[in-house]
C-alpha cells in the first residue's frame, strides 16, 4: 500500500497537499499543468497537488516561508498570500512594477512583492544557509553597508576594509570587511548567542539600543540580535572592539555587585559555619585585623564572625561569584575561598597570598587574587598618572616600572602601560599598592607618594632598612613630614608576604607530622629545616612543646 506524503499549508490552501516526484504530468495527455504560486510549468519538477481540487505547487513554492524580511521594505515583515488582500483581482509588484498573477508577499501598509522579486534577497530569510557571490562595486557612490549599517563615502574607499562589494544574487552592498561576518557571536554575560540579522522589523521593538555603546541601532540595516530577548548590538561594536566589549561587561559585573544593599547580617559561602555580623564600631580597634578576602587591613564598617577569626570588607563580601575577565577570555573565572590555607601565587602580580581568588575551572591553571582581579586591564586609572593604562597597549614598550624602577622582563605579559605612549609603566604588584599603610612607630598612617618631595636634605634613605632610597621612585611617608620625617620603601613598609595571614595553620604531612603555623620572626630565628639558614622572617613553625621544627616560607613553597 502506497504511503502518501501529506503537508498542510493553511496560509495558502484549505486542503492537505500530496507530494509527487513524477517528472512530467499532463491532463488528457496534452494539457500542461502550471504552478498556482509562480505560474510556471511543473514539467521536470517535483510538486505538491490537492486531491480534492485542481491545485498544484512546485515543491520549492510550497516551501516558501510564510513570513519574510526584505531589503525593499525593511520596516515591516511581509506575509505570503495567494493573492492580494487589498485587490483580489491582482496587484502590481512594488519592486518591478509588473502585475502579480498569483501568490505574492504583502504588507498591511499596502506593499506587495511578487515571488521572484521577494526571492532576490534570499539571505534576509535564510541567512545561515545562503552563500553570497560578491563582486567589487566599481562605482564611487556613497552607500550604507547592508551588513553593518555604517555609512561610507568615496573618501573612505582608499581603505580595503571599506571598499564596497555587491552580491550578484541578492543585490546587497557591503564593506569588504563585512563580507565574512560570523553568523553567530557570543557576548560575555549573555546567555544566548547573538544572530546576525539584516534588518529588524518595527513589530519587534519600538527603539533599539546597542547593548555595548548605548546608542540607537538603525533597524533597517544589519546588526547582531538575540532571538530570545530584546538584546541588540552594532556589528562594529562587537567585531572591531572586542576588548571594549569585554571591558564593559566585566565592569558591569563588578558594579552590579557593589550596588547591592548593605545588610546587618549575612551568610557568606566562604564561611558557611556561622553568620557574619556588620560591625559599625570595633572595640578591638587596637588589634590589626586582615580581611579574609583581600588580605588587607580592615576597619569599620566590616563583616565579622563573632565565633571565630574571620572578617570581610563589605566590598569583598559582595564580589560576583563568576566573572568574564579580559586577562583570561577563554573561560569564565569563579570566585574561590582558600579553605585549605595553603598559599597560592597570583598570575598577575606573582605575590603569594591567602584569601579569595578568581580561578579558571576549565583549564585549572589561571589564578588571580581579587586585588589584581579588580584592576581593569583594558583601561585602568592610577592616581600617579593622568592617562589610562592597559595591559593590551600596542607600541608602548617602556623598559622599566615607574614605581619600583625594576626592568620589565620579557615574561612580564601583565605590565600596565600608558595608552597614550608616555614613558610610564607599572607592575601589577605596584599598581595595587595600598594608598595608606600602618607603621608601628608612627601614630599616623603612612601615605604613598609618587615623587621625591621630601625633607631628606639630599640624602634620602629608608627608615626601616636604613638603606639608600631613590627619591624618584615611589615611597611611603608620614603626611606630617615636617614634624615626623619618616620615609620608607614600599617593600619595607609592607614586609615580606604582605598578603599572607599570620597565625594561619596548615597540615603539610610531606613537611612535618604536626600542624604548621605562619609566623613572622624579628629575632631569635630558628634554622630552616630545609636550607639550615636562619635569615628569613616569614616561616612555617610547629608550636608543639619541645618541637623546634621551622621551615622558611619560600623554602616550603619551592
């Protein structure tokens, strides 16, 4: 028994249609049959026919999309009809001017296209499957690119990227750089892919605003849009400015987190055992407390656990759990607390640290501490310089760090350099130096200064290490330097391993059978179990009675 292939095309015919692959069909062996859509012969073509009435369609005509967008009428969608609703006896095609015999594409604003003219720009309704055949357009007329919506005049044709090309099949005119645009792109922090579309009809939105530059998008020309939500982006914004796109969405993630309300009591994933209470006044203000997120000194107001030694800055408590960071664009980075208390090494500043970090869970290699993660590597402003800095600045290879004077090594891939090509550069570690710092022999906090405006009588030295100090490099000084002339190197002011939390204990059975504690010794150094020297302040030591095990921190992490 033959199984019939049936389709239903309610928008053009009330009955089901039967598929037929017969090459030639005649009635009474002499009458040729024509398609009711295009009025062309069915000879040599597959077709559909109605078993109840005299109705035939080419297979290709039966598969015509019921709704299309077209470059000749970009404002509204065009709908397929058997004949014009406004003129049942036929209409004139608004593109070629000829009378339309049967099927047509119609807009409610009295715009009609015959099938042949509608099919000229097939790319508008089959963008992913249409292959353009471009030819250089020799005319020098100004034009607007159909793919990106950017206007170009003849003065710009000297650039190969802006030379016009025309598709011989669908008659779209585009820039040379737009001929190979990807059909889909992915935007950071957007769950759906964006599809390149040639126009957006008015029925989809009233005003279109680019998600990147916040300027209006011309709906009559190409852009990238989301099929699931009202998100649109200029082609140039997403293709030519990839770093700026990452920058915008990276910055929005941080800003959104910081705009959250400050609550009096919170539960934080990094400290699930107890709730954290907001302290407005700290009775133990004389005790220096470090934030367990960023490992910097903390002051009120901040969150604190009342049952154990755990504290967080308000800003550190609101960090987003996942970000797309420009230094590692391949994968998202996840916020991870350091629960095992082993030190990690930041890829940006190379400092060992405790506390929070952003890590890549896809490649298990990239780790950046939250201090460096909050530095914008695409456009970072520092108080010491008037121009923005960037890791990705091209053509600026200033050979040394302005802060510490050390040479920029070949592997310093994360140097922040001036985008205006000034002789200015910063290591990440110098860029994140705290603006003020505590010093045990001064009642005031020391302030970071960027030049040699001091009262050292021409013999600058550091009050901690008592070594010479270059007055042209950064240093910390007491703000009341006339009465308290204290000047120190930044590395001396911070000490060894400034982002390691002293008193933290770890279990390292490969080193020692007991728990080891991070401590700082200023005298009576125990010899290191590994190198036998006794010249490092930061050590890992056992506090068991009669157990004098000690190992230098840097020996332990090698």
